[in-house]
C-alpha cells in the first residue's frame, strides 16, 4: 500500500479512538470544602490607617548663616522638627 492510501485510514482510526464515550474517563467530583464562619461585632469606633507611596520634598528651603566663624559643636534640631523664628538651631 502506498502512503497516500494509508494516511486517511490512520487518520480515521485515530479520530474514532479519540471519540470513545466510556464513563471511566469522567472526572471525579470535587470534594466539598469546609469553611469557618465568624460573626461581626458592630463597633462605634475604629482606627483609620492609610498608607501612601510617594516622594516628599521640602516646601521651603533656607540658607543658614552664622555671626561667628567656627565649628558646630551641637545641633539642637533634627530633620523634620518644627522650629519658630528665633529658635537656636546649633551651638
């Protein structure tokens, strides 16, 4: 037999074996999962918490100048502290 006559026969056999309708191939039913339930309690107060992502930049910048020349021995404020006009920043 030539390959041209054998190819359609092999294709038909492959298709017919793939169309088998036996019940053994049916999928087993999925097991039922158990869940835990919790009751909600209504509250008059709650904590609001928010998180943001971004870059913080200074709204204002200031150039500092000192009346006397010398070394800074003590810095009295940290980054982010609020200061008022006239507050000592360093000594």
